[in-house]
C-alpha cells in the first residue's frame, strides 16, 4: 500500500504538478468515477478549475475488453479503422455499439455536469487525472478523444501506473506525471489502503463544490 485513499493520492500527485499551479490556461479533468476525488485534490492545490472527462471504450463484439474505438465528452468519436476492418466488424455493428455507449455517456454526463456549458479545451492545458492506470487501453482511448478537442497541451497525471504502461503512453502526451511506477503490478487497488467504489452522487458533489469555488474566485 502506498496511498491511504484517493484524497491522499490526489494531494501527493498535486505536489508533482506545481509547475501548473495558478495558471489561467489550466483545466483539470477527472475521469469518473474513481479519478474525480483525485482530480478534486489536484485542482484545489493548483487553484485550477475542475471538470469531468467521460470516455468509454467501444468494445469488439464478444471481446468487449478489446477496444475498436472510443466515444467521449463533446460528442467525440475515435475509431481504429484498421482493427475494424481486420476483425470484420460491420458498419451496422459499429453504429449500434456507438449508439448504446453514447446513451450511457450522456446519462452519466447529465448526472455529473447537469446544465453546465459544454467542455471547451481548445488552446488550453488539459491535465487528465485518474486514480491509476493498469494496461492503459482506456487511457489511450481517452487521450485520442481528448486530442480531437485541440488542447494546447495534454498532461496525463495519475498516482500509480506500471512502468511499462508509462513508457508506452509517454509518447502520446506532452507530459506524463506519476507518483509511483512499480514494475510489479497486479491491480490499481493494491496500492491503496481504501479503494472503495466512488458513487455517482459523490462525483456530482465534488464537481458542484469545485464549480462553486471557481464562481467565488471569479466574482
């Protein structure tokens, strides 16, 4: 165990991100659900606004863990055309899976973001935060989707990830920040004392608190 809980992990992660503190161009993005409590602490320490970035894999029929693409906040879709053609996934299947995943994404976005304006990242520095990375497949999908929103700089920041995964991801982002990169890695939860599930209500509450703080600061 390295971290007491996600709050402890977020505070320790923030100490490695001080170069991004008190900058007008920075936006911290938490990946729901587990990444949001970590991102809340990072945003608080950096005095930066917090939002959520929802990204869900589009899973290959019968092999759902294998992603042939992803959809994300803002209506973004990324497709791996080579994989789709190689596995013979039909256009009908692609569109059907995309529709189902988008509906779930929109449901979660309504819960987390309510009536707030769509996320705008063009020209900004986006710090994408999760509570950890295992294989990196979901994070790669999120990175690809986030790139389409044209941030000036894309930073991935997590408390823990395998050294091998960090090496693979580093070339896809402008900066990758990780508190601990163990070679022996079985699951993200092994590095936390408390890795209990985060609820939709907790995510919505943290986003609401962060928005209130930003509003007071701008007043």
